[in-house]
C-alpha cells in the first residue's frame, strides 16, 4: 500500500507504469510489439469499415 501511495505522489506517467509492470512481471517487448497498429485494425475491431 505504501508503494502505491508513493507512486501516486510522484505522478508516475502511464509509460513509466507500463514499464514498471512489465519489469515486475518479467515481460519484454520485442521490436514488433513496439510498433503501433494501423488505424484499419481499430476500425475493424469497432465494426467500422
């Protein structure tokens, strides 16, 4: 709990939060995972064409 409160006080950015969680869980991003998806993928997921 203390750790969560300290992070809130330090205003951890979403990018920093994601990096910290990946490190805690032992998850590594490979090159392909760092690339953003094209807009057409999101359109397909939402049902828009």
